[in-house]
């Protein structure tokens, strides 16, 4: 290990020396908006040693030529001191706030730079995945959109350019609508104006003393109009920025799909398990027919192979994973990042199929108040309240609350006498604090709490009947408390040099029962991750190094069998990123960890991103993942059946059931191509991933009266092919179509090679979204799910045998919402799920004999409940 570290240090020194000596021309991002910014930026950049500096308004990039009398960092610092962010230096807030109104750009890295866990600021600083930026001049500009005939406030600015290309604001310009006498204003001392649009208005008339008037046709009421005067002639520059609800991070090395809050609002989204209804990337399925637990499926693999993080800290994992999706309220979520395939070594070694990172609302950036109330016709009610308060310039505090009630004991679509969903109450909350001193130090900390108490089973069952062999019931009493903290420091002289520490500790308790089976567990977890990042000579070469430790103490008791253990994993990691141009990234990472149960193991990972031509992005990734299985908690449905469990083959000593760790290699290639169709944004995406297990803990359901658990002896793999097409048939109308093919197979000891049970090989998807600025939104999702292989029941009596495959089925969801008020801060939404009313008629085998040997709740292949309608309200104060 010492030799490896010494080699890495020597490698870094050589690169730092060689690249620091040769730079004389550089291109980098500088944040700005207009010609006023261009003048200010170029002037600030021309310090001693700079031969030339040219900033492009359209690309927001500056190209500088300089000699050995200065450095790139010094140039960027000079620009930042003039009020414009650069990749290495952030402009002082007091300087930024004094800029002209039209120059108040979006801060570079604003999305993540305040999160100390995300130090990987993009090397070019672009946010093209968030917005579209374009500048068109005069009458020759491209037509960008249709006219929107509704009331709205239009904002703009009027500036003048002299012979030296200097820009100054023009005050007292008269602005009026050509179509009528209503609507008239003048520009202020900063050249800024606001004017109300009324129905029928299409053209604005600009007049100023000594200047030729100009008539501008307003193409989009939501664009910022920049009126530019030169040689006594006014002309127009249009700047358009539109926030997307779902996008791919264009400059990220890994392919990361981002679901924003706008995307989540397309469905009821009461908790995390319901947040993926409008994307094909992630499946969320019920684990069985009675417990109410839901499971993520990514690339055809169970959610246990997907690393779930909350703001890059461990999310519900281990014993908390089967019911953890219900514990994160949808209204808490700011965005969800979905990354398929292998991820960064910085986030750990457990990622095997992908990573889902949930970003929660931050107290310093979210609404001061957000309230949501939801109810459906099945007896469920959700109440959510988010509060945020800025205490002073440095401190902010937030409170996120979620309460879920389910009290319809008689909900039973299949009429088999069993509740489709357990009844009871789930309460969760987060209190979080944010600190930032403006000098590079950022800190977050807080506490989370969850209490989940529910009862299921036969509709006549009450919790007082626990232990009875006359009536079948099940129940959960779960409690989880977590503390977390993150502290980071970004060096003022070099914004690419930073250090961050991530900390979390949690305690989870579960007391549960399934008929006559008792199951209890307790997990105490501690986690720490220290990360340092910097550049080697130039921003073309970046690296991260760090150390992490994870501690888990498990106590687990099932039917008097004790499976407690203590597991500690300590590791070091290094990751190098080579980004010579905007078109290419190479990321190579390596982890070396020591597991107290399994010893040393190595995790290599490798990612390449390449843009061969405009709009095209190719990504290739490969790497290794490893995890320790928690066989009962992660397959909790096995307890809710009459299947016998062979405890004799499972060790109850201080080990993970006597099983080897799960190990797999994942390789993937993705292609994204953006283009214009009907003059609007469109694109296609193709993904191909292969996951191959070196070892897997096989849960074998092929004997209908047993569940067998053992290490893989043979092959196990998954192949996933997905194609997606998106386009805009009309303004404000988004359409997405997708198809996915899965090939997932495992070698079973007695049954041989079989496809993974209860997994559809084919799936089709369509999502249509139409949004009007009047406040109306319409969303529709259509799914076609192919047939699924069912575990063998041939050894059962005829009346308890099922077909080999389930039928294919179709589901449809739809929602309509309307926003009210001047600020559109009050919304009402109504919707329906599973509008085709397709549900499994026989979700429980031998439901009439719950204590008999054929009783099985684990053969769920389709929706458990039929058509459901809901309504709700949202209200916020910014």
C-alpha cells in the first residue's frame, strides 16, 4: 500500500510540473449575460502578462493568451473580483450584487457548489443540461416559439453601444403596445422595464429621443427582451432560459438522468416509491401481496444492487431497505439523480447496478413554506409540511414533516379476505441546518426520525390477535433515528481545491410478525467519508483521494434463530479525471477496502465520455461492485408464506449467515443524440448494460414449499437494452416513448438455468405532458408490461398450480393540475392510477388456508389493486 501511495504522489508531481510550464493559451467559462458583461470581463482579464482576452456572449467562454508573467489562476481571480464567476474563483457576493440588473447571471455551479459532498464541479462550468441559452440579433433571428396569448409581465432591458463597443443602459425609453392604448411604461435608470401583456397584444413599440423607433414582435412572453441601440437604431436580442423537468447531465462523465421537482409533480408522488412513475429507467414493484413493501428494480436486478443515497450519504440500507422507500416523502425531494451502471469509487463499493441519489430541499434555497395534502378513494391520506427560515447571512434552518394514514381495513380487490395494503400510520421528519460563511466554509447537519406502525393480513385481524392460529395477521413496528453532518471547505484561491467530511449515524429497530412467525432486528450504523480534491497543473487534470469507514452492528432474531453480527469496512480511494476538451472525459478510480468479515478487496472503476460531434454523446463504463446480503430483511416476503426455510445451512455465528459476499462486474455503453424536430428540441437515447456475477446469494423459489438460500454455483447475469425517443409535437407539449428489453438468468442448483422469476422481458412506455402558463398541466403515462416467468408450482396439488407465465398487461395513469394566484403558489390536482383497472385476481395462493402448507404470498406478478383516484392541494410561500 505504501508503494502505491508513493507512486501516486510521484505521478501527481510529474503531471503538476509538466503541465504548469507549458500553458500560454486557455479557454474557460466566465459567467455573464450580455454586452455589458463582455466589456467588464475582457477589461478585468487584461492584467499584466495577458496579451489578449475575448469573451463570447453566446458560449460564455473566454479565450486568453498570456505569458510567464502571470498565471491562469491570477487571471480568473481578477475577473472574479470584477463580479463574474470563473471555474477557479467565485465573485464576492457584494461585488456581484452591485452589477447592472441585466448582468445578474446565474452563479456558476449554483446547483451544487454549496453541497460539500459534491465537489466535482464540471470542468467547463456549463449548465446546458438545465437551460437552453441562445442569442439572436435583429430581424434575422430564428423564430423560437409560438405567440402565447395570455396575461403576463414581460421583462427587458435597453442598452446602447458606442463606437468603442462600450455598453451603457438607456433610461426613459418609452415602451407601449402597438395594438392598443393599454399597456405603457418606460425604462428605469438601469435600462430595465416591465410591461403587462394583455390578450391580443403582439408587438411592442420602442421610442427614444434621437433614436429611430423600432417595433418588436413578441414571440415568447417568457423570454427576456434585450433591446440594443447602435448608430441610433434599436434592435432586439432574445435570451431564453427554460427549466426542464427531466434531463441528462450533458457534461457529466457518467450518464445521470435528473428528475426535478417539476417531474415529480406529474404524479401524486407521496413518497420515494411513487417518484418513478413517469420514467422507464426504474421499476418499483410490490415485493409480495400482504406486507406493502416495495422494491426498486434497475437493469432487471433487485433494488439491493442499486446504491440508494440521500445527498450522497447512505440512504435506507441493510435492515431498513425493504420499507425504506416509504420513509422519504415526495414533497421533500428537490431532485433525483439516476445513474445506471457503475459509479464513482468516492461513493463506496456497493454500487453494482447503479446509483439513485436523492437531493432533499435545502433550508437556504427552498420555499419558506410548502404544504401538501393528499387523499385517495382507498382510504389513504397524506399531509406534508416543509418550513425553511433564513436566520441571518450565514445560518438557515429547515423542518420537513410527513404523515401518512391508511385506515381502510376492508380494501380487498381480489375478494380473498386479505387486506391489499396494511393499515396504520407512518410519521417521518427532518430538522436540518445550513451554515455558510462566504469564505469557503460550508456545513450542514441535522436529524431524521421515522415511526412506522402498521397491521395487515386478513381483513378481520386486529393487532390483539397476534399469535393466534385461527386468524392470519402481520404487523410492523419500525423506528429509525439518524443524525448526519457534512462540512466542506473550498479554498478561496483555487475553487477546484476542496476538502469535505461526510458523517452519519443511525439506529433502526423493527419488531414484526407474520402469522405465527416472529421477526425482530436492530441495526446500528456509523459512516464517515473524507474527500480531498484538487487539480494537477490545469483543470484538464483533476483528482480526488480520501478515506472512508462504515460500521454496522446487526442484531437479528427469526423464529428463535440468532443471526447477529458486527461488520466494519475501512477503505482508501483515489480517482483521476482527464478532461482535455469539452468533448472528452476519462475517469479512472480505485478503492482498496478491508472488511472485518471477508478481508481485503479491490474495487476498480473506469468511465469515458466522448462527444464526436454536436449533440452526440457516447459513454462507456465498467467496474466492480461488492456487497453483503441481508437475506431476511431484503426478502421479507418469504416470511409471509408457509414455505420452510432451511436454517441448518445458515450459520448463526458472527458472520453473514455463512455466505460469501456478492460480487459482480458491470459494463455499459450509452448513446445520446439531440436534434431538432419541427424546430423544437428532440433526442434519442440508447443504453446497453451487462452485469455479470462472480458470486451471488441466490434466493431459490423453484420448490413451491421451500425457499432455498445459497451461494451461486454457475452463472448469473443480466442484459438490459433500452431505447428512448423524446420530442415536442407542439409548444409546451412534451412526449417521450421508450422500449426496454431484459435478459436476466441464473443457474439454480436443481432447476438449472432459468430466467429471473417475476421479471418482464419486455416493457413499453409513453409519457405525454402538456403545460400552459395559465397554470394548467396535463400528464398521461402509458405502460405495457410483458409476460413474466412464475416460479414453479408443479409439485402442488392441481388447485394450487399456476401457469408458467403471467399474462402481459397495460396500465395508464393521468393527472390534471391547476395553479392559482398571482404567483401561482396554490395548486389543486386530481388524478387516477391504473385506469385500465388491471389487477391480479389471485395474488395469494391457498388464501383459504393461511396456516396450511400451500399458503404463499410471493407470487405477485401484477398490480395488487385496481383503479384508484386521488386529489390534493399544494401551497407554497417563497
